[in-house]
């Protein structure tokens, strides 16, 4: 189900005006993130997936993409947990569990690197839309069960949703000076359904379709699987390297392998060397 749009910002609130110190002094920078409060109203733990589909920048601009520019943080009445974002085209997504009757805060935040924080005129601006799904889960962890998905529920599941945009204004001379005009804003966003109480349709189960280009790699997995049983981490890494060595590193093959990792919920993405 689609929830809202989103917009991440790290940029001045007004265009730069070289030679005009009066405007420069008041042109604070805004750091803006997306916050979603989600309550699981069912009587069992469920795994949700948040999809962030970004607008494709034209021309290409790394400051208009979530790749390496944002982090997803999830908190359920405890320590913040950073959930790695996976990518498929212009869609970035992550999965997380919410226990029965619990409320989670999912926060898509711009990544504040030292270079970005000290830049007086940063230009990070990313927008798109947010979707929520109840993905089918693996039927097991070994053999053919790894490639079979089963739905988490036979009926739609109930959730309470409250999306917000929150931002912090930083003084133009921060972090050189740690005093000044700091402010915060937050406002609720309209939900696509028009209501906070929603039902999420479970994704159907079934077999994972494996692209033909990966058939040789999958055959090798069956050969290597016994080696993983009592293997050390180093031995496992060496076996994975052997599997990669058998794959023709074309863009099509690497994309297929990344998609397979995603379906198996392995937070790894491979891409050709530029």
C-alpha cells in the first residue's frame, strides 16, 4: 500500500547570494528527514517492508539519490537500529519486525557526513514516495525451502500509521560555532488512504524465479552447502568468492544476482566496476 511522498533535504533555506553578507547570515541550512510511526495491531510479530521509490534525477546527480546518502533507523522502545537499505533500480527498501501490539518509529534520515555538515552550501535533495508491504517469508533455511515463500497471514493485517516530516535548522556558521539560531519543525503528512487505521494485504507466496544466467551458480551452491555446515567465517567467505568467480560479470548477471540476494533477504548488492 502507498503511504505518502517523502523528501530529504540538506541545503540552505535560501539561494546563496555571494557578496551579500546579510543574506548569507540568515540563510540557515535545513536537515530534513521522513518519520513513520507504525503500530502492529495483530496478535503476533510481523515482518514489514518499507519501499522508498525515488524520482530518477535527470541529468544524473548523486545528490538526488538515496544511494549512500540516507540511512533507515528503526526504534521500538529501545536502542535505534540501523537497517541497511537494499536497492532494485530506483526503489530502495528494508525489512524489519514489529512484535504484537508494539509501535515502531521508522526514520529515513539524510546521511550527515563531515564534508556535508561543514559545507556552507550543501545541495542534497531527494524525493519520492513510500509504500508499505507484508512480504512473504522463506519456508525454511536449507535446500529447496530457501526458494519458497509463504505468506505471513491469510487475511489483511491491521496497522496504525502516522507519517511526519521533521527538520532541523542549522546556523550558517555551524559547526564552527556551536551557538546560534537552531530551530526544529515537524508536521504530519496526509496518508494516501485518508486514515490512520489501515489494512495491509499480505504478499502471496510461491517459488522464487531464478534467472537462467544464475543456473551454474545455483548448482555450485548445492556443491558448497556441505562445506558451510562446520565452516569458519573465513572458509565461508572463501567459498562465496569461488562462487563469484564462476559468474560472468556482465551487468545483466550482476543485476540478477543482486535481485536473488534481495529475495533471499541477504543485504548484499553487486555491481560492475565503473
